[in-house]
């Protein structure tokens, strides 16, 4: 009950801003990335491909490679049932094919026990990574879709995924890669020092393939950020000092209630604070035409009840 009373007091004090938050539709992340205003310091979509081949892997030949548009010609073909990323340079061409199981579509999540694409047997997903004239005859692997979006014709307009592929044998050396097409970062990570209460001394990273994200609020009010996945639920309430708006590039000293000119920071997860102090840095910030926040990149440090052990974390919500 003590923790609940603090939250109620806090909400009442910021009622004007909070009314805007609860009256709006939450930005629950399932498929589409938001449209962000083009301005300095705001997020820019990334189109890139990276791969890391273990020694003995046939396709990648034990090498690590990274490609980024526009230096490389990177495009995505197909739809949400069968997506193909093509990466071309004057020296090499790579192809990553991901096929949904029969009757399904590619949605955020982990697709295990992948076989070759096209044409996996049964309901297995399909995966085929090839390049420089090399490919697997038999594929053992999996891929994770973190974000995907399509237009009205079904063409893919955004893709964020990763994969692991092994040729011929399930214990063969692996080829691992990441696929980003017009993608913005979407993740939450935390590290809790030994003795820290909220994170219980643990560390974890959440992505679109394993978690659902929610972001509401305005830069001049209370921002409500939530993450649910991997059998955990996390939340963060963030606000600038009274009378101010959050600005990219600024570091704010904070406490749980935003008292005495401090900013507000209240991160809860495996536990919660009655009192806290710390700081956070806003790296990027994006809003829509109505002023609602659509993109946020932020790092934070929080100490519960005046204790020395810290909870440190990073928020990337389309930024």
C-alpha cells in the first residue's frame, strides 16, 4: 500500500499532463514504426546488413562483414509470407530468405527449427542465406523478427530481423546475421548491481521478437514507458522538471517524485522503489503532429531508498 500511495500522489500532482496520456491511444508496438518528424537529433531509419561466420562455416567462410546503404545496394523483396533481403556491392552479393511456416505470416517472434527456403517441409519456417556462389544443401537454423511492416499492396516497408544458419548438420559452425531495412531501434536493457532491489542483481535485454513495448505521453508531461516479455514486466515514468519539457542531449538529475526542481524517474520491474534518486540522459526524441511522443532514446541510473547499488538501463523506442 505504501508504494501505491506514492504513485497516486504523483499522478494527482501531474494530472493535466497525465490526462493527455490516458486519453490517447497507446503506442503498443506490434508491426508499424511511427512516422517521425524530420528534425535535428531525431531518429533516422537504418538499412544495413551484418554477418559473422564461425570458422568452418561454408557460406560465410569464417569472415565478418558489414554493409550499409547507400554504400551498398540493399533492398527487400516479397511480402509477409516470404521476405528476401538482397545486398549487392561491386564485389559480392548476399541473399537472406525468410519464409513463414505454411499458413502463417512473418510477425514479431522467434521462428525455430528452420529448414531451407523455399519449400520447407510441414509447418517449419524456411531460411536460406547464400552469397558469393555458396549456399547450404540442408539448413538447420532459426530467425527472429523484431519488427516488420507492409504497405497496402503487401510489400515490405520495414524489416528488423536476425538469424542463425548451420549447413548440413545441426552442430555445424554457424553463420549469424542481422537484417535492417528502414528500421529504427526497438529495445530495452537493464543491468542491476548486486544488492539493487528493482532488478534483483540481474541483467536482461528485450527486443521486438521477445517483448511488447508501449510508449505514451508528451515531452512537457509524464511519459509512460512499459515493456512486457521474457516473464517480466517493466515500467518507467519519466518527466522533465516542473514547467520544463524534455530535450534531446540533456542530462537530468532525478528522483521518484520530481521534487525540489528535479526531474521525475521511476523505474520498476522485479521490484519497485518507495524513494529513489538518479539521473537520465535523453539522447533522441520524436513526436507526432499532435505533440505525442513517438520515439525515445534514453539512458538512466536509479538508486532505491538511498542505497549505493544502481540500476542502469537503456531505452530505445523507435530511436
